[in-house]
C-alpha cells in the first residue's frame, strides 16, 4: 500500500473493512501527537476510552504513559503515539494475527510519514509485530535493537504497570534509556 499523505491514510483507515474489528468500532483510532516527531510509541490497540474518543492512550494506561513521559521531560512535540490495530478488539482482547496483519500497512504508512528515529514498542503485541514474532517482552525489554535505520526499544505496556507495580521501575529504566538516546540524536542534528 502506497500512502503519500495523512489525508489518504486517514481516509483509507476510516473506510477499512479488511477485518471484523471495524464492525464493532465507535471510532477509528489512528494516533495522537506530533506527525513529525523523532520518537514514536506503538501499543497494541484501542481500549474502551480510546474507541469512544478516537485517540490512543487516553484511558488509565494512557494517563500513566503521559505522566511517565512528562516526568522524563519529553515535550508533547517530541512524540507520536499509535497502535498495531486501529479498531478496538472486543473486550480489549489481544488482536489476532490476521487482524494485526491487515492493519500493519496503516502503521507502516504512519512510520513512513512520521520518519521517527526511535520507536518504542509498548508491550508484547507491539514487540511481536515490529521486532520479533517469537520474542518475549520480559527477555527483550530495555535492549536497543537497531534495524532499518530505526532504534527500537521494547518495554512494558503501561497497562501492565497498572496490574503489576513491580514493573514500574523497569519501565522507568527503559524510558531513561530512550531519553538518553533521544537527546543524543537531537544533539547530532543541531
């Protein structure tokens, strides 16, 4: 799929009927943030709040992510947030391989348009479809992977921190590495 502009991507996404997820959606959830950001964060898929508002990461996990990014001194212009799938899976279940595969061209289109330097994979679903189908988030999180001209950092999904507080310090450490790399890249471009 060749997507030249945001308008085209949004239109194709909004009219998508590639899988059954679109039948149950209230809103398509494409992304939020700076469309020229050096940092892109990718999660799994929209939840209930995201489906209602049409924006990713606006529920409890999104509020936690925003707090973490603010604490790391990231500005709103520094990042863009998207998901593997653009429609809410029923009951917030994990997207199936088929659903993810049908939606990945939209995400690839977003990456081409944004041209980030760093991509943070939030959780195992994002890591699976972006970095390694067989990888385990608990083994790969916190490690830089350079691939295709991008720096990838897998870390926990903020929803995992809401379920297990012991993961907070680990995600904090991962985001500190992201901030260091982000600052290095910005220094190189000055």
